[in-house]
């Protein structure tokens, strides 16, 4: 077991405390140190005397004091570190991920509009961090009065049957093994098929939906074989569905303890990191925590 910590980003908001609770549970499962991090907005520079100000003190930070109190109430803690720093959270939080096992945030912090489903810092961390990022949603984000909580539910992972994401699948199998729960591997195939024809072109033969589903399932089952061999303790079920992959994963989130999705690989003509439409939709609308897994460097 390496010494990479599970990092919980807190800011004094209820969303941050929910992230702290999730991260504490994750640190227990992984046998890792829990690092509670508060990134304070950088102090103003122009026209202000900062000669007597030194680096921020974690022992005097009220947000960390609130976090300590919450950790003490929950009990059963692993090794815990409390860190406060100053700067732009949208930049510093992704940097933290380069030396972390997991980075855990709430879906929104203290700032922004109350109607936002996902805050800018959570989005930046999920897009840019070098480690898996878990975003813990607030209850009722989808308009329901009370969202179900399934801490012991299965792990759901979204992937393509044609090109399985190795980092995402490995993370999902490992989480399912640590939770001692099942894994649902969700893959979608395009349906109904949309065919654009130029003048004079002949429409192709009608594709049978049952045959497409069977082919997609066979492909996914074959490609999953090595992960099943590596994690025989995990009961992995392949779920093949037509159409909207994001909608299916959001549906899975009602009963899942965690939904796992991958982050887009960098492309030759689009070198910036990208979230991907499915991943972003799941982050916005899932009812369970969502883990966004970056590709391994060779894939990226």
C-alpha cells in the first residue's frame, strides 16, 4: 500500500462536510491517510500591508475546526492531517491530485448561484486532476424531496464495448472489491440508428436491434475477461442498453453506491483536457457520488 492520501476538500459548506464524510469512509477502506484540505481565497495584495501575515495556520482556521469536530463525532478515524493553504481553488485543487490517491469534493461550495448543480471548482478538479476525483452530490439535486442513499449498493461503471477504458475499469473493480459489493458494467449502443443520405444514395439494410445488442454484449463480455480474472471476488454484471449512455448511468445512480466514469483522452488536434458530454451529464444529474477517472499517461 503506497502512502498517497485521500484528500477531502472542505470550505465550511454542508457540501464540503458531505465530501468529508465520504472521504473518511474511503480512507478507512483503502487503509490510507485522510488529508483534510481548505483552500482559502488568496488575500488581497494591492494597497494592503501584509508584512505581519505569514502562512495560514491550520490550528486557527475555523473551517478546519469545523471539520475536526465532524471527524471526532464520526470516530473510527485513520491517520488524519489538516492542511490550509491560500490561492485559487480551481487551480490548487487539481494540483493536489498529482500526489493523492483520491480527491473528494462536494458538488458545490459556498459560492455561486443556489440553483447550480455543479460548482466550478468541482468541475475543474474533475477535468484536470491527476488522480480520480469523487464528487458527492447534495440530496434533492434532481428535484426529489428526499434522495435515496445506498451506501451498500453496487458500483456502476460506464464504458464503451468497443474500447474499454483500462484505468476506469480497474478503479471500478477495485472499489467494488473494497466495498464487497457487485459491479454493473453499463455499455450503450446507438439506437435508433440515424442515417444521413446524400441525393442518389441507397439506404442500407435495416439493422436488427436484437442482433446489435447481442453483438455489443458479446464484445463487452470478451473484453472484461481479464478484469474478472484479476478480481474474482467481484460479481460483475454487463448491462447493455440502447441509446443515451448518460441517461442510463444517471438511472443506475438511484441504486448505486458509486458511479464511475472516465475522463476523455487528449486528442491530437484538441490537446486540452476534456470532460466529455456523458461524464459531464452524469456529474450534473447523478444521485450517488460520481468518480471521474483520468486515463493513464500512455492512453492520454
